[in-house]
C-alpha cells in the first residue's frame, strides 16, 4: 500500500519506517527542510536504538522516501497518517495544543484524490477526529475520505520492538471501507497474531490517555509507598517485588525513583484532567498522581541535601544521567530539569554526564552546569555522586575508581541500581529510594 506520514518527529519517523519494513511504500513529509535533508543523508535527528539501520535499509530498498512536498505525497496515498506534535498548550492550562494537527489536515485536504483514510496517529483529545473531518471538508468539500484514530503506544528506547511486536493495536473507525484499509495496513501483524482492537473513534482517542494515566498512577503509588517504607524502616524494593507477583497488579512500573517524566505522561495526564473537567466529571486519582509526582522531585532534592549533611551550598555534585529514562536523548519533563536547578540555586556546583542526552540537556538546563566526558570525570573531586538515570553504562561502574575520584564517598542512588550492602562494603555512604 501507499502510505503518507505527515511529521517526522519521534512518532512519525518510527511509524513510517516500520510501515516500510512491513513492505508498504511510505512517504514521510515534513516542513523542516534541514531535517528532511539530514534524513535523506541517513542522519537520524533522534536517538532510538536500531532506527538508523532500519531507515537506511528501507531507503535503499525504495520503500521509504522523505520530502517537503506534500502536493506529491498525498494524492496517491491510500492512508495519510497525521503524526505531528500535540504539546501542552502554551497557556499553561494543561490542554493539548491541536494547532499542528488542524494545520496538517488543512494542508492535506486540497491534495486528496480518490478515497483516503486520514489517520490520527498523534495523541489527541476525544473529539479531535470529528474536528479533523470538519476541517478537511471545509477546505475540500468534494473530498472522499474517512477519519480514523490509531493511537501510538511506543516506548522511547524500545519503539521498534513495540511497533513490530505490540501488546495491542487500537483502531477507531466508523466505516467498513476504512476498516478494510486499516486491516490491510496492519496485515503483517495479523500473521504474528498481534491483538488488534477495533473500537469507536472516541474510544480509541481516550484509550491512549487512559493507559498513560494508569501507568502514571502506578508510578506515583509506588513512590508514595517508598516514602512510607523509609519512615517505618521497610524496604520498598522487596515490597514492590512482593506485590508485583500478584497477577492483578504486575511488576512493571513499580520501581521507586525520582518521578516520571518524558513526552507522554506529564502532558497526557494533564490533558485527560482537562477533558474530564469539560464534561463535568472527575479523575481524582489522576489528579493525585500528578501532585505526588511533583512532590517526589522535591523529595529527591531533600534526599540529596541530607546525604550531603544538610546543605548543598559550596558542594560539588556529580550527576549520572539526565534524560527521563535510558536509551533515549529525550529531556522533556525529565526529573533532572527540576532537581538540578534547585540544587544550583542553593549554591551547589554540578558536574554531569549522560551517554546520549548532554547535547539536548544543554537546551534546557542552566549554563552553569558542567558536562563531563565520562562518569569518572564527573566524579573527580566531587562531594557526592547522584545516579539520576539508570543507563546500562552506570550499572557496572568501577566503584573503586569512583570512590578514589570522590572527595567524600557519598552515593545517592535515585534508581536503586546498586545493592546497599555492596555499596557499604565498598566504603560508600549510600542512599536509595524507599530504603531506610
């Protein structure tokens, strides 16, 4: 099939590349000429393991094309996926900014030829597909099309596997013709017995928000329980393992830490709250999860301060990991963006390292922060080490070298990567999350 993807951000680029790997002919469109030029050269603007090789392979085999010319990309497409950004509104009210979605719909409309399925791939509030339908008809009353909702469930760092071997695919459609097109697009997954759930459009739109809100609640729950564990002398790691063995609960997302971040959970929980409020309902559990997540980051600042003896003023802190999770260079709403400035304000000196995120971090963090080439360079003459992101590179540090480089052997492990007894035996003063 011929598929056009509007937008070459994280979702659009992964989606288009994986559809090409399915055997479809895919054209990815973006307004940013510099980005398209880089993609044509095989330069990937984001860090996602395995994506560069997959892009190169499908470009060489002629199934994946990058262009800025929407007029040539749309007419022959049987499906056009809108994969543009839907950030939180600049007004700061939590609503999703849908201007890019509607702009993309207007630009697609004049070039539609024959029957086409317009697919919302971006995370959008309930009712967006109806508005996209209206926008297209206003621009091209003669267009023959349907709008479908096909939310993405891609984890940064594991996006290709998530696309190729998904837990499920959710498709919101209204007509048999649109259903047949979507079935043909995802036919390779039928052969792999991947679950594909067909729903109403509104159900599909809400599913993504509900899924992310549930996971955010789960993270906030274990972080609150971790605080209780510290207060009563219990061990949050053992507790999480025990309750996670219950099939009704599950072990995923039960890892105490500095709070959730990234491009999805923060904005999607806020957007869901606004959707619900518009309809006169409540999601009190989600509201509480958002509050707990903000408080958790403040607790981490306090934890670091206490590990340093009660004050960070004049102290040098080595921070390992900046991105909101490993295997990505994404800094959006990363806990580091809240925790590090708070330490700086109180007079700390920060030396940081991240395997992939330092260039991106420089766009968000204060200029006073120093960037080190290795974790050992970051630890040189520091008063403590703070492990912020659990990159694999940090799971087997040379503890003897780290301890030798530090002025004082203080290790604050915000991801509970290391065993407390091992760290104590190695001569460190160790602080974890949810561990007395």
